[in-house]
């Protein structure tokens, strides 16, 4: 018989666009994870659990769990998940895993968190973890989206970090947020173009006051679509960075954005 999957209670939801929303749930007692990991969550569907891998967007010290999701039209899970409201129950398997974690990287000076779309979710966990700022001098959170409204979740989390008394003191001016759009005029503090093109042109390094990637100083975490991962990975390799894993740490790590 299949093991029963525990449920957690939805505490809040926030709809950013017609296609994107975030939600918070209770955290199972005793559920430990490393910032950047993912877990399986979902709903019952015709008497069976329907689960998908979701990056945990909240940091490992938080009492609540947070997730950031796309709404796929006719998607078996997200077409229903998008309607959850406070008080509802979701299924959550309290076991986390993944490669976008500190232990998969060897020590360095700059940590680059490069994402497209909902691929930012693991990085809003990592960027809110004090350990990130103990390990790295500078943290650069990069997100590329098609439109301005899709950048709002990342903007809100960075605002939250800056407003948090303890985190803001620790982070100071060491967290840089680079938001880019590809299919709309950029708004204030936003660049135009794919993250990969900004690496190639050098604009990403110029706006953050950082030298181009070097194996001595730079560590990169990547999360996005398959095409984005492959292109960003190639740029890392071209810069002389080697791929890391939990069993063999390196200079960059990748994970695909799951629910697409
Ligand atoms: P673009 O508009 O030029 O395709 P998607 O919703 O298709 O996953 O795309 C999310 C964002 O990621 C879009 O801004 C898209 O840019 C960008 N993107 C798509 N493919 C790549 C890639 N290979 N490298 C970098 N960014 C990409």
C-alpha cells in the first residue's frame, strides 16, 4: 500500500499575474531542509495523490513554508492549485533534496543566482539565508522574465530582505538584484535582454561592479528552463567553472525549474 502523504494548511496566497502566484503553508514539525532544496507537493486527484517537485522559496529558518508557482492552463495540478485559499489543505512530502545548496559549491567570493521565470524560487530561499552572507562577500540575484509584472515576486522578496531588521544588517549592500525583461519596455531599475546575453555583453558585470566570472572568485547557481540552463551552463564552462554536485562540490550548480 502507498504511504499516506501528510497534509499542510495553506496560510496565504498572493496572485502576481494571471499566470503566477505564491503561497505559504504551515511547516511540518521536524521538517528540515537546506535553503535552495525542493520537495514534492500537490493535491488529491480522483482519490490519488498528484504531486510535483516545488522549490521551497522560504529560507530554512522560517516557521512557514513558501512556494512560487506558475499556473499552467489545463495543467493537472496547477489548474487546481491556483484556486487554493487560506485554510485549505495541500499534500506535502516532508523530504527535501536538490543541488542548489551551499554544500555543492566550493568556497568563493561572489555568489551568482541566475534564474528565468519561476526559477527564482530556490534563490529567494538562498538569498534569505544568513549562511549565504557568511560564505560569500557578494551575492547577485539575477532574474529574466518576459514582462515587468513577472519580476514583482523577486522585487518583493528583495524589499523584504532590506526591511528585515536582522537580515538587512547582515546583508548590508552585499546583495545585488538584477531584473531583466525580454518582451516589454524595461521599467526603472530593470535591464533589457536575456541574462545570458548580459553575461556575453559584459553588461551584467558592469552594472554590478564585478569582474567577469573567474574560477578563483565566482560561484554560480542556475535555475530556469532547459534552454536557459544549457546556455548559462555553457557560459560557466567557457569561463572555466566546473559543475558541482552534493557529492563533489564545484564552481556552478544547476536545477531545472520544475512546474513549467
Ligand atoms: P525570451 O523572451 O527572449 O524567450 P519562458 O517563459 O519561455 O521560460 O521564458 C522566461 C524568460 O527566460 C524569458 O524572458 C525568455 O526570454 C528567457 N529565456 C528563454 N530561453 C532562454 C535562454 N536560452 N537563455 C536565457 N534566457 C532565456
